[in-house]
C-alpha cells in the first residue's frame, strides 16, 4: 500500500468520474492501454476490486465508491500542501475568494489599485459559494466576504465598510420609483427570495428584469444593473459588513492586499455608499477589535482583527 502513486489515484478519479476508459484517457491526455494497466495495478495494490467491468459498462464497486471519496480528499490535500508551501516560500501570489455578486465595486477598486501598485501581487480571483472552505483548503489566500457570526474564531479580519441593502425590481414595476421600501413590503412581493440564488450577478439581473425573482443585494452592484432593472433602498433590512479575511498561516500573503485596501480607503476610492469612509465598525458581542499596524515591503498596513474579549476593566 505504501507503493501507491499519486498518478494512479488521479487516473482512478478520472475514470470514476466518466466510467468510460476511452473518455477518461482522452481527458488525461493519454491512450487507453496505459490507463487500463495503471488501474489494474492499482487494484492489485489495494487488494480489492474497485470497478466492475462488462462489455457494455464500467461501474464502481462499493469499495470503489469509498476509495473514490478518499482519493479526492488525498489529492485535494496534496494540492493544498503544495500551495501552502509555495506561499510560505513567497513564491505564490495572492488569490482572493469571493462569492458572486458580493462587493463588486469594492473588488473592482482593489483590483484597480493593485494593478497600479509597482509590486502588485494579486494573481487571481476565485468565485465560490464557500469562501471559508477556499481559505481552509488553500485555494485562496484572502476572502472578500460578508462578516458573519459563524466565522471561525482564528480568522483574521480587516473591515472595509458597509454596503446598504437595495431591492432589485423590473424597471416597469409599480414600486420601482419609490424612494425606499420597507422590509415588510419587500417580503410581500411576488417572487421574493430571502436567500440570493447561487448564480452569477448577470443571470440574477436578467431574471429580475423578466419578473421571475425579487432579491435584496448590496448597493455596490448599482453600476452593473443596466436600464431594465431598478434598485430601491430597503429600510429595516440589516446592512452588510464587508471584510477581507484570512487565516494566520496566510498572513504574509495577505499583507500586500490589506495594504492596498487601506490605501484605497484612505484615498476614498471605494465607490458606493459614504459608509466606506468609516471602515472600522463595532466588534461583535464577546469579541474585541484589534488594529495592528505593520510595515511590509515598504507599505503601511493596518489590519483589524477580532479576538475574544478580555475581562472588563476594573
């Protein structure tokens, strides 16, 4: 078992996902005979059949189903280990995880400021519906996300500001020209969805324009709405606190982006609500804010972190 090779695990996952030797070989960029030999060798080393083969089909055995889940976990862990090692050696640029339609204006401002920085380090943006998992598995170094009481206690945060809630309505909707709507009014609208759909912002906007859904979202998306959709402020709906978040082992990789974010806030380049001019909000109950100022590669960095509150002052 200690002779198992990563290549064999990758081959098995590719085959298990297609259940077709020819298609799996094509996806892997190899011919079918070496794939067949590798799978046969893998089964000999594991000691149990992983696949049932007939002239018409290939299917996983019960043992194969279990082995597939473990192979995926092992391969993901190996990829994460490589990324984290490169990050620790300073060889990997910063990758940001963000949920679609979250903080669009903020992300654009950070990208633009980073591009103008002589030592810009932002290499990629990963769109995901689980930002915390992206940080944990090493897919991303930093997340641009909405602050939640469910965030892990060791997550380090830099508060960027508040996005005010707006409801998206079709341009011809009877309420589209109102100065604001109450939360009760929004909740009574036909098609209202309390949770944002897991889809791209452009798709969401198109569905709103067609009258299929009504959603509440942050006001930084206004410049992407076009003329077919109207944005109406919502009273009684909690504002969204946007933060940059990272785990301690990614602190070095995150430092450049937090420095850029601080510079952007100082220069008031973040578009949208004037709330962006007051980025430091109150801490959550039971937690305190800690502002840490450092220098990194000649850049001034201010990071705001939350930690468990200490005993009350005497």
